[in-house]
C-alpha cells in the first residue's frame, strides 16, 4: 500500500465542533494525498487494536464514529473514520466517483502503517466498504454493512423508502443546485432551533442508546454534531454523497465474496434504507452472512454495534 501520502503535523488550530467545543486532537487528524488534497480522519477505540475503517452515513462525518467508541474499545478495535471529500475537514474532489474512495483510504492507512483492515459501512457508507473490497483486494479482511445502501440501478430500489429521503435523493441526482438549497435550509434550522436537545431529535439520530449520547457528550458533542460537521464547507460535499447513492457502483459485487468475508446487518423496519437493499446483495453474494433484525429501524447500529463486532470473523 504505497500511496505516498504524508501526515500533517498535529497542533492546535483552534478547530471546534459545530457546538463550539474544541475538538480533541485524535478527532481532527489529517493526511495530504499525492494530489495535494487534505484528507481528514478521526481515530477512536483501542489504539493497539484490530484495524477497522468506519464509513459514515449520508450526510455525516468522521465524528459519527465517536458514538461507537465504547463498543470499539470493548472489542479491541482501532477504528479510523475518514471525512469524505468536501465534508468535514476533507478537501473537495471534483467529479467524485465511488471508486475514488479506496485511494483516500489507502493513503491514510499507508501513513498509519496499517496493511489489513475490516471495512465497515453504516447506511450511505455501505457502498464505500464494498468499493474498498473491490479495489484494495486482500488488504480488506471483511466487509460489514449496517443498514447499508445497496445497488441503486436495480428495479424497485426506492420501494418502501421514506418520502423525504426519496425526494432528496432524486433532487441530488437531477437538480443538485436545488438539493443544495434544501440542505442549506435544513442546516440553518438545525444550527439555530431550540429543539436540538430534545428526545425526539436524539432518537431520530442515534436511537435510544444512552451510551452513544454519553460518549458524544464526553467530547462536548451533541447527537446532531456529526451531521452538522459534514456541512462545515457548505452543502457541496453532502450533495455529492447523495448523488453517488443513485449512481451505479462501477463494479460487480459477486466476485468479492470469493476472497473476503461479508456480513450484512439490517433492520426489517428500516424506511431510510429498506431491508431489500441488503437482501439483494445477499442474493448476489450467497456466502454472505445476512442478519435480518426483527423490529429494528435505521438507527439500530447504536445498540447493535457490540453484537456486530463480536461476530467479526477472526483475522485472516
């Protein structure tokens, strides 16, 4: 894995979370890609543990991994979470494709001296975990998705999806300028409304797991902050992320399971990414372990992460 990236010396630049609280150093690390772009990442969990790359949802950021830090620590996992281009602290990348993601991952891991890792994608991060398995080959020990988005080009891909999510996806693909306006208005509301601390907002974002909220609070973060962090540079990066959820992946997933373990976790009541997304992938990858979770919705990852990590295949 020789990508030639270099780390940015760590120093306090006064960077703050959307809540205004200063960000801990391990939540704002950066690497410079060979093309000159800065790629930002966070490290959480056990520093001496098994490497895992966590791919955040859409829209979200590297700070999304903070809520899972207790589970990562308990399982002996060293989790690395990247901001995708144009989101958080990572520089934009014009005409970005899904298959640009693995090179960014390889650049960061090369600087960190990590050769093999588990690729874990939550929600809109699922396709990026698959892309790494396709592009980075044996460096990926396992692909794990939780409520992961599936192939967008198949018939019925949006069936059962919440109307608002479906409309925003279509706007991102067909009218990105309008999508940026919609997201800008939503971000303005989230930054200013007094209901940020209510149970309703917290439940929507991280479910009912008190440990997730407590870990975020440990760093002065609110449940909404990982989402707001994705808009640090504006709405361009998040709209790109939404657009790519509706774009063909550019590779077939069927061959991946011949050389890497695959585990799919999905709640049967998910209306943001309906369970048929994972069912379709399980059909294409017969050796995949498909965990159908009865009664669970989209944010079940915050309760189920310990079980997901406990089920990881042994390092190969």
